[in-house]
């Protein structure tokens, strides 16, 4: 036969166990990052003189507008080790509901302005850069980039991310 003290201790242990399992268990789903940056290319390979479209999509996962974005894009270390690979960004366009519009500029720095006006919660903006491989470029090398970004929201919070890597483009010779 159990004493009243043993019954209370047993009841307390059962209650503590139930609270630990049901009341204090961590949630299985994690909050998404405030913003995500993804890259895609329209081709995995090109030849000297060819072009590849590099698309960057910034998604706002917060409940506030993105007001400001600053982004850099730089060649990977392996890309810089191949001085025979010659390329440049020659075009930039922003996808809008009315079609593509030219970006505010091209080049490897300060791509943030290219995302256009505010990005509402749950929406994305896609910017496409045209990567031009020079006609006299070397072959059998990969061209890849990485990016860091910083975003500010209308609730005065901010976030940053990176490095985010692009798919590599292989330069083939015919």
C-alpha cells in the first residue's frame, strides 16, 4: 500500500512528464529566414563568345515590406585562378508584372537598387544579369560567383545573408 506522500510524488512525476512532453516540446517547424536569395542560370555551359543569363531571386519572408537591399556579386576564388577565362556582365533586367525593365546599372557591386521598389511580404523580385564570355576566352574552366546581401524592412529591422553561390557555368570549346 502506498502512503499519501508516495502518491503525491508519483502524481507530481506524471504531471511533470506530461508537461515536458506536451507543453514544453519544441516545435518541429522552424521560422524561415527573413529573406532568401536564390540563383539560377539558363544554361550550364557556353562557348567563347556566348552568353548565359544569371537570374537572382530575392524573396521577402517577413510580414513587413523590404525597403532597401544592398548586394554584391563577386567571382569565386577558383574563377579568379583562371586568368584565361574572360567574361563580363553586359546587361541587367528586372522582371515586373508588365514585363522586363532595364536595371539601374550593371557590374559586380551594389546590385540592390536593381530589385526595384519595395518588396511586399511573401513576394519576390527577380533580376537577370547577362554574362558575356569573351570570344578569346580560355576553355574548360568554370565561371562561378558568390553574393552577400543586406536588406532593411519597414519595421526598421534588417537581415543579411551569404555567401550564396551561383551555379557554375562551364566554358566549352567547339
